C-alpha cells in the first residue's frame, strides 16, 4: 500500500476528506519522529511501541572481500508489536491459508 492509498483508506474509515486525512497522518508521523528524536518511546496499547536503541561501534567484515571495516556507533528505531496487532496479523495469515 502506498501513502496515497493509505490516506484514502483513513479518509474512508474516519469519514474525513482526503485533505484532512493527509494532515492527520502527516501530523501523526511527524509527532512520532519528534518523540524518537528525543530518544523517548511512544506506546499504542494493543498496537505496539516505538522506541530507540543505541548500537555500539563495531568491526564488520565486507562479504566477498573479507575486508574489515569500522562501523560507527549509531541509534536505531525499534518497534515492538502489541498483542492485539500480533493476533490480528496471525489470524489474517491463517485466513489466507498461510501458516507461520
């Protein structure tokens, strides 16, 4: 699903115009980004939790060349799936005949 399709789905579900839905989705994503930039976390009960994790500097081997490079320390975004979302996705997979 592309962003335009997502905006249309939100508009249909919420009974909003596409223009208003775009504003809501953009504001939501900007807010999540701002929270993560401050190294805070944000939880949506049943859906999941967005947080950050510090990754230590390390050495890595380049595949094929065996050259060793230094990978600097960094910060990564993490998402922990909530129980309700996990169950919904699992139920959807079983409806389609997929087993995971």
